[in-house]
C-alpha cells in the first residue's frame, strides 16, 4: 500500500470514528434531556408539531420491538450481538475506500453503540421521537436509531449507484 493510500485510509478511519463519537454523544445527551427534563413528571406526551410529539417508550428489543423478551439476560445478549456487528463494521471502516462510506459506517457504529449504552444502563433502549400522520403513529425512535437507519440507507444507495472504479 502506498503512503498516500495509507494516509487516506487513516483519514477515513478517523472520520468514521469521529462521526460515531458524535452520534453517541448526541444520542446520550438527548436521552438524558428527555429522561431528566422533558418527561418530568413521567409519563406524558409533549406535542411539538401537528405531526410530531416527544414521548418516552422503552424498547427491550431491537428495531420495531423485534426480539423483545422479558429474560433478564436479554439486554446483554442484544448488546453482545451489537458489539460483534460493530467489530465487523470497524473492520469495514478500516478498509473504507471513500469518505462517504466512512461517514455512513460512522453513523451506523455510533447508533449501535448509543443503544448498547442504554441496554447496559437501563435494560432497554429509550425511544422518544414520535412522528405521526393521518392517524398512524410510526415507531418511536431516537438519535441512535436515526444514525443506524440513515447510515444503512446511504450505504445501500452507495452500493447500488457508485461505479466500481470510483473512490
């Protein structure tokens, strides 16, 4: 690997890790704010706009409540799975061939780690963003979930439309 390629790879790794750190910090700060300020007294719904509320729900599972289980060990199992996936994503990030891919991977890694923090602290993930339209409420989610979703969607788009010779 040339010196330039090594510097570029380190630059992509640094970008991805920085994005991941920002996502974790924003996620945890917003959850702290919701838990300790907005939702006092608990429970309540804060109407922000005709299509958006702040609520507090606890998700003991993963996306959309899948794998929610009452077993005491489940938060640790889900956290371990998230850490294993994150290790895989860190390997991918080390080999990222573009700043865009590094940014996307950073979003996913940061989101995964933000939710791991919740599982280890509370045994479930705090979700609080509630969008709704025409009588339908979408699943409540948080900043970490947003990072994961946006990162994955952008990675799919990149994989579908980026030419194999571009970097």
